[in-house]
């Protein structure tokens, strides 16, 4: 029985993955190549500069450090523009109910996101108060699949990693959870998130986890 739930943000609580990918597609287009649909999985969960390196690798493009910084900043400006008008209506189905239900049971909650834009998104969604701790890309430098972001979340909650469940839509994030000794619940396609302990289509289906032996209760 888990006492804490750690949530990735993009693709788990809010449907921002599409905006990240659209912004990277423009970067690629500017550099003269196209990203394929399946490239989106590679970019999920990884930090901004790591994502840029993946994009450049796909195109076989090499740039100097100053150009890399500029490309990342321009991608972020496009992304920030896309999410600037985010509202509670942009939350993924079941996300709000899931957070509120867990907290009502006394389960501790943390955000574990690679995004430096996470605080702005939480404010736009009006859900900052639903997390006992927020660990984001400005707090932690080791990117998923390194477990640091989730270990820092568990520590902030005062819950042992083995008593934590992580909700993740990215392969890198599922790996980070497992590397941290936590249960990993994949959000999405079981054929993609093969290393997760269980996979559900979204937080609206969180009750199905009981049939996988994953249950929650307030810390004793
Ligand atoms: C993750 C996204 O949550 O944040 C990645 O899944 C993104 O796609 C990463 O690259 C970093 O986000 P940001 O907002 O700091 O560029
Ligand atoms: Mg994600």
C-alpha cells in the first residue's frame, strides 16, 4: 500500500506534450528537416537541452553552444506562448478528481517534472495547493531517467521510495521511477511503457490499479 503519489506534469495532468512537440517541430523545420510522429516519444520527459540534442541528432545537425542556447530559448518562447492561456479546463480527464481523492484519503502528493515551466502551469491550472511538494526542472538538474526528481519528491514528503507510486507518461520517467525504487504507473500505451508496473490510459482510470495490486492509504 502506497502512502505517496508522485505525478509527472506534462502528459499526465495536462495535455502539454502536444505543445512541446509542435515547438520542436518548428525548430527542426527551421534547420531544414522534419520530425516524424514517432519522434515525440523520444522527447517526452527529457529536459530542455537534452531534448534539443535529440532533435539535432535526428536531423544530423551540429551547432555550436551559442546556437544551441538560442534554439532552446526560441523553442521555449514558442512553448510558453502556446501555454500562456492555460486554464483548469485544460487538465486531462480525471486528473483533478484523482488528486483530490488521494489527498482526501491522507495520501501525500508531489509533482516531479523536468519542466522549468511547471510552476507557471500549476498556477494557470490553479492546482498548486494540491501538492505537498513541487520538484521541477529548476530545482533538479539531473534529468530523467535519473531518479533524482522523484527521490527529491519522496524526501520532501518524508515517505520511503518503496511506499511511493509515480504516475508517468514518458519512457524516461518510468525508468526514473524504477531506478528510484518506486512503483511506476504508466499513463498511455502498454506497448510503449513496457517497463511500468501497470499502465492505465489516464488518471480517470486510476481505480483499475487495485486489480494490479496497487493501492493507496494515508501514512500511518
Ligand atoms: C517535460 C516534458 O515535462 O519537461 C519534456 O515532457 C520537456 O518534453 C521537459 O522537454 C522540459 O520542459 P521545459 O518546459 O523546461 O522546456
Ligand atoms: Mg510527461
